C-alpha cells in the first residue's frame, strides 16, 4: 500500500506521461520508497516498453513478474530505440554528457529521472526543474524515514570528506549482488587497481558500547568476504565512525579481521589543516571534539589529498563577513517587499555562520506539537564554549530559541511575554535570544528581567550592532561566543533581586 506522498508522485508522473513530456525529474530522499513508486508506475503502464537503468544491479525481484521492462545499469550499452519510457534511478551519479547520450540513443522515449536530495544540488541537476521534491530533512521531520539525524549528517560529511582525496572513482550506496541477495555498502572507492569498501556509522556519543561496535565490524567483515569473491581480489574494508575507538582495538581489528577503522581521532588528523572540513564535521558531531588528541591512521597513504583542494580559508571568511554586514546594513526594516522574511533568512545564515559548530541540530520555523507556537529557530547545544555550557549547566537548557524581528522600532514588552511561552523547564528549553534591528525598549528589558527573576527563564537581547561586532570578531579569528558571554555578564550583573 502506497503512502499519500507516493500516490501523489505516481499521479504527477502519469500526468506528465499523458502530456507527452520528454523529461520528468523527481527528488526523493533515500529510504522514502523510490522502488515502490517505480513498481506502481510499471503496473499502471502494462503496454509500454520500459527501460530501467540504475547504478549497479537493481533488485530483480521487482521485475520478476513483468515482461515489458528491460533492466540494465550505468553505463548502458543498449542502443535500440524501441522504448516508450526510460526510468533512471540515481540520476545524480551520472554526468550531463551521459544523460544527453541516453536522450539521443532513446530519442522517442519519455524520461523519468529519480535523484536524491543529498547529492543533486552539486551536479548538473541543480539547473533542472524538479516536478516533485521530498528532501531528507522533510522526510525525517514528517517521520517518513528513520530520525537518525546524526547518522544521516555524518554520511553527508563522509561524502564530502572522501571527495577531498585522490580516488579515481567514488560510488555512493553501491549495490553488491551475491547469488540472489543484494548488499548495499555506503561507498565503493577505486584507487588505481585497488577497490575499497567503506561503511559509515554516525553516533551521538564520543564512545559507544563494545557490542554496537562489534555489530558494525561484523557487517563490514561480511561485506568484505562477499566483495572479495565478486571482485576476485583483495579488497580494503574501512569502517568510518564518528566516535572514539581505542588504538589497541583498531590495531586488533586491523590485524585479525583486516578492517581499517577510521575514528574521530583519525578524521581530525586527516583534516587538521582544512577549516572547511572541520566546519562540516562540527555540524554532525554532538559532542565537543576540540580536545581530542589526533591520531595517525594505520593506512594513511590511502588518503592523499587532491592538490586543488589546498586553499587558504582566510580570504573566504573575510569576504563572507563583509557580505553579511553589507546585506544587514542595506536591508530596510518593516514588511515591505518581504523584508521581514529576508531579515529572518539573513539572521539565520549569520547565526549558523557564527555559531554553527556549537549546535548539534537546528530547526527553522519549528512548530510545537499542538501547533500553538512557531519558533523562528531552535537549536540543540553541544556545549563547547563557556556561554553555551552555562546554558546547559545552570539553566538546564538543552535547547535555545532564536526569534528574528525586522521592526523599525525597539521591541516592546508584549513580544517578551509571547517569547516566554516558548520556554518551559520540562522541555529543557529555558533560554531565548530575540534578534532585532534596535533591540529591547526599556519596558521590554524590564519584562525580561522580571521573567528571569520569577520564572528562571532567560531572554537575551541582540541587535544589529551586536551582530556586526560578532561578525568582525569571526573575521579576526576570535570566538563570537565570547561576545555573547559579555552580553550575558553585563545583563546579570545589573539585575537586582
């Protein structure tokens, strides 16, 4: 039985076919049932001659009972222009030249292309209009796929991380067929004549139970044995994990099971001078990794960086800072021309730029369960810098709320009382920032102080000048969290009982 969104996708595709549209593009996150949609499409078009193309061998059980479908994989060598429909899956893993070649070879066919939200934004597909979009973030939020956001984000980081190195080919979600079974490994890397399979595991904690690690080792070991039989050669197997694994354990698994474990200490060693990668890593690690001692991996020669990736990050930071300041100064207060939405988006980008490494998870326009309140932005904290540690420890605030207000006048006390409703102790949500053009009015400041002394809820005031000062600190290589700590200190030191 199909979900509502899958029914909607099928309807969109069938409508496009009726309209004789030569191209249809569907973006579906991994795990949202692409094969279910394809099966339904095939069922609805029994008289059409269909070519199905995928990266790697697809599960043939899907097509076992249908006679109107030819199954092949990239790069296809079939050239007969006899197909009415060509269905492409993993379209984000083929280049535009190959896609154009397919269109030329099957000029009479209608093309239905599926891609994943994780990859297509970086390819030629970003210039194509998507007929339906279901991103991984939306799917997680709607409960359509597993809410293991840590694992999902760490896999995204892994892809960026691996692409920094000199592999001849990187295949994501590679399907390994063995007899009648299919196994999906996260990455298959090719380096000269060497094949490397990589399994990625993201965890929220710095250390994980030995039983969990053993399970991951067994999975990689199983893939390793199958890959060796299929490729008829020795295959390097890597387990890439976001946690810390003791050095003795890594050496033991390498010697006894032929598995190379790359843990957080090894990752930090490999990306030591790459600020961009460190920023990406901080987005998917829940704990403070700044004080972890780096460690050279056992087979570091596998990870040879591409020369073109050696860049100086400092000019980029300064340029970005100047850009944000100019946008902030240029944007006018009020709602005219959707300036309130533009300010909200700009503030979100600035906060993410300044403090992104401090947040384990970020949600925009977050609604409470009963949909009574909608917060502009809510973040869960890692507690790296002092100010965020204070929020976690002394205010029991695992989550911090941000509100962005593009008002031409100072904030009045009514907004303070509205923001207070977003905060309550049972949800570990006791701290909020209100970011506005001119800051709090005297009455708003008085209301915020009253809420703090009576209910222990902290509502802090940030204006445009504060944002600009923190942006300049970032460009100077200083920590903007220290500026927030000063705001916090000044606020508390002037509160009477």
